[in-house]
C-alpha cells in the first residue's frame, strides 16, 4: 500500500504540487521519504496501542489534489454558528472562495489560503510551516506534509485582538469518497495578539462511503498572546479522521483548546502543546461521543519546558453501542520546569454493555518542585444519583437522560464562545434526551 | 542540605559484607548442558528437566524487553554463573548441621536461624545464592499440615503438588525473564496450606546473594487451598560489588476458593554506589491467581534497594467476588531506577481490586509507576480504585506515572487518581516550629505519606520498613 502513496506522490509533485516554492517541495520530499520508512503505525507502536489503523492502511484512498465536489451555502448552514464570523471554507480539501468570507477582517490580521500565503506572506510561512509539527515519529503528519498543498494561514500581528471568531470549515461531499485530504493550517499569533479559531470537519454526504481526512494545524503563540482553538469533528459515519493540532507557546501566552469528536468510523485527534516560556497556561478540554462501531481516539501531550506554567485538562466521553474510546494524555515536565502546576482528568461514561474504553493518563516528571495530579474514572450512571432523582418524583428515563446530558454539559460549559457552547449543548441534549 | 542530613544520606549499606565460604560454582554461561547440570545437582526428576529445557528453548526465541522506563548497560547472559552453592550445604540437612559461618551471616543480617533465637511467631526459609540453607519451625507447621520448605525439597517430597501448580500462573513462556528463570531457576520457597487451615505464624524467606559473578533465579510457589489463610514475607540483601548482578525471580501464588494470601516484600538489594556503579538488577515476575470464588491476594511491597527494579506483582481475578490488592512504597535515591506497579485482570463477576502506590524519588533516582487495570467483558460489577502518589525530593530526580485502564464492561467502576508533588516546605516548617529537627520532620512526613502501605505490613516488618526508608531518604532534604 505504501507504494501506492509513493506513486501518488510522484504524480502530485509533477502536477498540482509543482507550483509550491522550492523549500516547500524539499519539505514534502523529506516527508515522503520519512513516511516510506515509518509506514502506517501498528498497534505495536505504543502511541497506537489501542487503535488499529489497518482500515486506513488497507483502503485504496487517492489523494484529492485537484478541486472537486460542490457544496451549497445552505448545506453548510447546520455546521455554522453565526453568519458574520470570518470564514474560510475548503471543499474536499481545496479552498472554495465563493463560500468563504474574509472581507471584515481588522487591520493586522490575515486569513488566507496557503497558495495565496506563499505569495503574500512568504517569509512568515517559510519560518513556521513544518517547523512545529514534527513528522519524525508521526506517520500521519509525514503523510500530510508530503501532500502539503492547501489549507488556511492565519496571522495576527502584535497587540491585535480579533473580536470575531475565525471559522475554518473543511467540508466533504460525495466526490470525496475513496479520497484522502491532507489539509494543512498555520496559525501565527504575534506578541499580545488574541484570536479564536474554530476548525470544523463535516460532510454533506452522510452514508456515501469512506474517505480520509488527515489534517495538521500548527500554531505559534507569541509572548503574551492568547489562542482559543476549537476543533469540531463531525465527519460522516464511514469516514476516517486523523487530526493533529500542535502548538508552541511563548512566555505568558495562553492556549485554550477544545476538541469535540462525534463523527467518523475511526478517528484520532492529537492535541499537542509545548510551553516554551515562563508563565504560560494551557487548558485542554474535550468531549467525545461514540456510538455503533465507532472508534474515537484522543491523544494529548502537554510539555512543560519552562518554569511557572500551569496546565488544565478535562476530557469526557460518553460511549454507547459497541463504540470504543481511547484517551491517552501525557503531561511531561522537563527538569527546568519548576513550579509547574498540572491537572488532568478523564471521565468516561459507558452507556451500553458493549462499549469499551482504554484510558492512559500519564505523568512524566523530571523536576522536583511541581504539583501534578491526574485522575481517570470509568463507569456507568451513578445508581445513587438515579435513586435520588427517582425519589424526587422524576421518572427513571428522564433521570437517565438528565444525568447523561449533565455529564457532557459539565465540560461543554467550559467553552467561552456562547454560540458554540449553546449549539453543542443543544445538540447533546437532543442526542441523549431526544428533545431540545 | 544540612550536614546531619548529608551524613544520613551517605550512610553505608549495612548489609554489604561478603561471607567467605567455599562454594560450588559452575562456570559462567547458559546452554542446555548447564541446565542439565543444574538439574542433576539438584537431583531433579525428568519432567522438571524437560520443563526447564522447554523454558530455555523458548527463551532463546525471545528478546529482552526494553519498554520499561529504565536504562542500563546490556546484560551479557553468558558472562555469569547460573548456579552457586556453599559447599557445606547438603540437601535436607537439619538446622543443627548448618555451617556456623552461614548461621553467623544470617545473624549479622538480623535473621537468627538458631531455634532458640528465632523471631517468635515467624518461620524462616533461608536461601543463600542458589540453595536453601535451612527452614525453621518446619515441625510445628507440619502439625497443621502446612508444608513450608525449599522448592527443591518440595520437588522430592511433594512432586504431585509442584507438578500441578508450577508454571500454572507464570508459564515458562510468559516473558523474557520468566523464561530465563524457568530454564535456570535455583531454589526458592514452597508453601502449601491445606483446606481450612489458618497458618498460625508468619512465613518468611530471606534471600541472600553472596557469590560474585552469579545471578539469583529463585522461584517461589505458594498454594492456599480452600478456606485457608497465609501471610508470607520475603526479605533480600546482597553484598556491595562494583559489578551488577542479575536477580530474575518468579513468584507464583494460587488462592483457591475462600482462601487468602498476603504476600509482603521488603526489598533491600544492594543499590549500587552513588554513581550508579554495581547494584542488583531486580527483574522479577510476580503474579497471583485468585482461582476460586471469594479468594483474596494482597501484595505489599517496600522497594528500597536494587539499582534497577522492574516488577509488577499482579493478580488474576478469576473467581467470582475475588479481591486483589496492591500496596507499594518504592524509594529511589542516587542513580536508582524503578519501573514498578501492578496488573489487575478482572475476569470473574463482582471482582474488586485496590491499588495504593507511593513513590518517593530522591537524588538522581527515577521512579515510574506502571499499572494495568483490565476489566474483561464478562466481569460484571468489577470495581477498582487506584491511587498513586509520588513525592519528589531533590531536583534531579524524576517521577512518572503510566496507568493503563482498559474497560470492556459498562457495569465496572474504575477510578484512578495520581498526584506528584514536592515534599511540603510549609509542612517541614510547621513541624520545625513545633520543636522537631529538620530530619525528624522529613521522616515524619514521609512515614505519614507511606502510612497506608505500612499499615498493611506484618507488625515486625512495618518497623523495619520504616527504618529502612529513613536510611534511604531522610537526608535528601535540607
């Protein structure tokens, strides 16, 4: 199967990929060489111990390098939270100017597709792209880098605050079936800049067939800057999704990340951040909702490199049917990172007998003056809470629904962006309580 | 670091002496002939030799595992001797006939084997390099039908029990070190508690490595028949040497219906010097099987020694309503590395497990907790609670936590909690202003930190463990 990818790469380098600058072509070449060596990860690889990517490796998926498909604005509406946010839309992995909206951007803020950024922000892109998300040990990042072609570039200059959120929408339609998309995004926040970025992965063709989204987003968060990043994975039920978000944080910067994962037959979300300056903060929250035969895998890594930083992590999951959840969270504290304050929690609710969870919260601590905790729980709804509610005259079914919803709402309410919070809360309530 | 504390930290390893006895040591190296030789020296039946060879052939096909979070210079398995015994030991001798030099050694270690002096209420099996020197209290135990002897003796006297249970919990093919042990195992202890008997005293084995250039590969087998109870303790020490020695033991516990086994370890192998030279590589496979309903296996370990510790005392919870427990204190100082934890495999219904792990890292020590809680789909109503806390003393050490939680049944309730923090300055300050010295304060905080584990140890050993901990650690803070 690897050979097929090598052949696709050859074809891509001659055609669609030829327009990229010299350094980008060199980067792609080293990435495909690395991918050739790494191959697809197996469950013998500790990072993929609980999730087999054999379905992806065995599927014959062609990289979608030319524009394809057709999506109407109305089809996109259910996935948008507001109609006046800045917005870039990618259909089957390629930029769609007609659906995008970037006219109201304040001064000092650029939001543009990669091809355009090569021309207009050449130095910025060359300085950051491929420098944060390492593909040395990550097959999928190597594959993404090899087929690096399209995606969004966001640059916020110093001291600028982008009031309205920037929404990146990656939508696929029936033309994406048996194809692979490798969107690549870059977010650069200069000193004291502030922005909220959403990434939505969705489809207008539910049930049409399998496709792969293999996205990578790199974020450079400057000194004192704040990035709020929300990733909403709502792919079709047959899809495969691998999404990596990798951030580097400067001094006194903040990252607030939320990952919402509910779609795809097999999905893996990697959220990584490196706290490279003093006084940083990172908050990584997430919610995964599984059903049927879905596999939903999350891996997070918070690297405390410098002293006096804090990190907070809360991931919750609700698994129904025969779904399989995986959570693998690592907090790594370097020897210099004294006074680190880290807290990590993973709670999973198993609604059915066949649902299954593998959770592995990890602490690796090389400094002595730190305070780090982690906790994980797995179970079904608490019998005493159910009993209490029944004793107050609430019927068993309603009590179950309320408790399930409350379990999810607990983490959803940490989302500061009201439209997204309310939207996801309503969707969760509909899903588990059958009413809005 | 204050000077009194420094002196405490630098205190010598007091068990580091060497006993000068004539030994019968076979040349270094391992091959089928060596295994046949070991087997013939121990006068073993054919089935056991066959089992050893099966283990050896399997071992040849296996690779040394490198996933633990430890690093060490590669072990040359052909450079060490696999059998060493004091010449003066003859099989099945009574304690009166034991070489006085060996008796003095055990006395020096605080384990008197003389019938007049032994600790009241404790029976001891003393293992010196590859053989058992003697077992105390055998006659008293026999009155209750309890068999407590060396494994070598059990093979001769009770072959049916050994053959039935040997390798039933840790098969010869289990892992690299277990296969090596199956091939080359020397002596170990054997315990059988008959139906309905509550063992009237603590059973204990004291392991001593003495000879140079050898490894110790003991194998312990404990069987608690229906409705019985036994509490067992092992202790271990080794001389100070600048070369590392391998200790690859296997412990198998079998608890039948309604039986309880309580297994406690105070591990104090030589840890190497301050630069990490020498010391024991402690690569041990310990596993218990709660085979019957309502059975219980409880592991308590205090790990203070060894250059490298790699061990995961585990419980297979097969019987319905069975219980597994794991209480651990692991201390690393200087260049010590420990990768330890437990595995709880829930198979039966309403099985429960409880894990309390306390790690203390000082100096340049690296301490990892690695644990697995696995709930199989049929394990209705399984319940686990895990707590692992780490304390950091000094700024070159590390503490790591790698818990694996795999739940395949939604009626299971699994909780895991872990914390890592520095020893509290404010706590030390508080105790100092109450008139305690810095070292007393640290000692008090550490023993408070470990209390939950120490209270699981048999009385006599809780005290010893606490003192050991003090020696390994107290001085690391100032």
